């Protein structure tokens, strides 16, 4: 799961056991970084998915 909203996208997916990547484009700080991968810009996603 790739999402940009922690509460609705990432938190829900993690509760269902789905590996998640959070696109934190707003640089939010109220999250648990241990349960999901975090990226801050679109190019980070390319690196996480090994598309380079």
C-alpha cells in the first residue's frame, strides 16, 4: 500500500497486515515510523521500489 494520509491509508493497511509506504509530503511528525516505510518526495519511491 502506498498512501499519503497516515490515518486512513497507512494505519488501516498496517492493521490488516499490508506492507505500507507512507508518502509524507507534508513532513508530518505524529506517526509511528516503525510500522511503515516513509518517503518524502516522489523520487524516494523509485528508490524504494528499485526502479533505478
